[in-house]
């Protein structure tokens, strides 16, 4: 990539809620030597964002660009070394920019949680990005950095200890406090519309290895851990829990429900395994769950969580129910107050048993609102890592762990993110 380009990093979508947070993070923490510009569709709104930023950011250039304008994004990609974009839903608005970056050898990072968009980007951009050296790094926010880097760090430690490779691996969401992003909801909506209208697209969404670079080399069946229920729970409740996708975890003694982001995060993690020549192991099986507590109350909470999650996805699947949900769910560009974000935090534990029988836990945690202030830190630091860090020459449509690895972990630890791996009894 040419170092003589006009900018080092362009933040596209700087006027949206997460875009503004990311701009503020960059303004406060990017070195002054990094040449940054803000991009969006409205110059006046960009100027408002810039006016709110401190220090040298007051002089950042403003670029008016529509991400659906192919010529405009080709011009943009040719002017900068790195593009960071918050403009979604990505399936609708993101492909021209991702493809322009792949062709120009420009590194790229986004916040997508859309399986279909990432699959399309792999098909359209991976080989071209390999050729040009561009790192096209999707999902650099709460989707899917904690999951992806957490499992990656676990695999690193297991390998260093000589304990084989990863076997059954589950990410447990212990604590999650924060708002639901309107952009995330809109992405869910768009994907539901697209998959509902096309059986082939629906199969792509439901394939647990649908983002693998070598699908034929992956296991044929859906990968979801199962476990026995405690004997104290009635048979009727047991059947309800099984139907809802909940289960009892004998290791933790807690009931768990599916994690609402698992359908995307798990596919990113499995792609990381394949892209790294299956370094996590051929026996690696991965899932993500939310802990809901112990005993009958934990079982009830698990059932309710699953019911709400199932109702949301079902509601997104048809036009009449989508219109009802649209009236009550957050809109794109909306977000919580500073006071609400200040109370946000997340704690997640990656639990694994290796092929030698050793058990490990990696805790990933931070005192940020996961979908907003935390995501702004993750995305901002991913972008700066692409600008500043020695990351090797590999290009392609990559995952955060494969593209950024230790460099990003170190950066996030500098902002009080925890990545701690320990061996369990």
C-alpha cells in the first residue's frame, strides 16, 4: 500500500451514533501524526461532529460521500490507507466500499453482524484482497471482537502449554449491561427480509460453517452442545427447556440460554479456525450462551430469555410483525444517554476442554457499554492497528483475530479491557 496517500484513516459514517463515539475516541487517542478525515453524506452534519471534537481534530478534513456511489467510493479508497466504516445495514450499503478497498489495497474495518454480507464479501473480495494485500476485516465491534479474540487467546495458551488443541468450547456471557443498537436491529431486519425471500440465502444464514473458506473440510452437522438436566426439574419443564434451546451446564451448575449474537459470532470464530489452518483443532466445537442462574429460577429465566429471543427473530421474519416491532425497537442512529452508557459493562468467559483433557478459561471483560462506548473503542483501535502496527503482509477477507491478533489485544488492554487465560482444576 502506498504511504503517500492523502490520509492514513478515513472514518465513514461519522455522523451516526456509533460513528460520533468512534470519532471522539480517535480525537482523544489517535497520535497527531495519524492523518484522519471524517466522511458522510452531509457536510453540515460532519461539521457539527468535528466541532464537538477536541484538539487537532478541529482541523480534520471532511469528505462528502455516498457509500452506494461506486465511483465515489473508488475515489475514497484510493485516497487513504485505511477505511473504518459504521454505515449499515452493510448488505444494503456496504459492498461498494468494501470492494473498492479490496481493489485499491486499502485496509478496511467495519461493525457488521450480518452473515449474508460477510459471505458475499468473501465471495466478491477475498481473492482480490489477497492479491492487493488489503486486510478486509469485518466485525470489529462487540460483534465479534470479544468472542474472536477470546477463543484465539485460549488456543494460543493451550498450544504454548503443550495441551493439544481445543475441543468443546463455550463462551458464557456472565454479565451484559448496555443498550441494543438501532443499527444492529436494522441489520437483523434487512437480513430477515433477504433470507425470507430466498431459500438459498436462508440456507446460508442457518449453516453454522457458512463463513468457512473451505466448507467441505468442515463438520456436516449443526454444532450445539447439549447436556443433561438436573434431576430436580420436572419432566414437563425439561421438555419446555429443550424445545426453547436452553440447557443445564453441569460444569458451572447454571442454566443457560442461547446468546442472541451467537448465530453470527460463532461463524466468525469458526472462520478464524479455518483461516489459521485449523490451529484451534479439528475437534474444535464452539457455541455461545447466556448464563441465567441456578435452580428452578435459573431454568425459568433461561426459558423466558429463549422465548423473547425466538419471538424477536420470528417477528422479524414477516412483514406485518416487522412493522409492529419497528414501532418499539431502537432506530438506526439512536443510542443511550451518557449516563446509561457509563453503567455499561460485559463479562464473558470462554470455557474449553482440550484434546488432552485439560480445562482452560479465558475471561474477556470491560467496563463499557458493549454496543456503544465499548464498540467505539474496539473499532477505533482496530483502525489504528491497521494504520500503525506491524501485522504481516497477508491480505484477504479476514477476521479480527487473524488480521490483528496480539496487536489489538495489547491496544485494548491499554483501555482496561481484560483478556486473562487461566488453567482450571
